[in-house]
C-alpha cells in the first residue's frame, strides 16, 4: 500500500477474464440449437428441457409436416434432441445413449431423435445411427459471425421412410470463390 497525493491505493494483480464453465458453454449451445431447429425450414416446435434429471434430453417437442395441398391433416411427430458441445467428434456411445433416451420416451407415440454436435461425428457414429431402428437425425452445427451454420444433417433410413420425400438435404458449390454450402429443403422452403 502506498500513498499518492493523500489517497491510499493498493496494487492488485489483474487476472484474465474467467473462462466460461462447461455448463454455461453447453447451455449456450443448447439455446443456439433451439434457435436453429425452430427456424424455417425445419420449424420444429421445441422447448428447452435440459438440466438435472433430463434423461439425456435437452430439447423436446413436435415436428409437424408442412400442409400438403391434397391432404387435410398434417403429420406430427414427437421429437427429442440431445445437444453436445464437445471438442472432439462424437462417437457411437452417444448415439446408443440417445437410443436409450428414446426408449424412455416411447410410451407416448413414435419419437424422432436428433443428436446435435458442435464438432461433428465419427464414421462409427454415422454407421451406428444408420443401423438404428430409431428414426434419427445427426446434425452438425457451428457458430460463425453470421450465426449458426449447419455443416451436415444426416437422416437414417428409418427417419427417411417416416418423413417420405418431404425433407431434402443438399450441397451446392458456388461458382464465385468455389465456396461449398449445405442447405435443407422442407417442402420447398430452403435454408442454407
């Protein structure tokens, strides 16, 4: 402690800003995922349900098909979403855990499971999801300045059969700059 013109001061070391906790990073990713999945073209109706005793489900709700001109009723499916903000690509263990979470939910009606990752999926995880009897989608999201970008969205054969041809995932390469982007089309409504 030293005196400077009659004012007592104390020199304290300046510490760097604290690193956000894993919990706060995970919660932020869950909210970003919620925003992405509830926006067009997917437009799922979801609520955040993560926390203790969530049985591995961070978001839950409904996925309703767009209205078909020749059909009076829209199809509606129960959906659960597990979000993983990990540093490494997710493996098959996480896919098996999601299958277990669906088993916990199944009493109501056919449930679609979505696994969303900030770091992508291993080949083994993709194979496991592809072989699953659970209608499932694996989604890889990343944050950019312009917002959340979907790098990949895979749909297993069971979910493809359930949805029919209403959902289309595509990649396109722009001529200018050779930039590749992924898009999702749900009954003609597009998102890149």
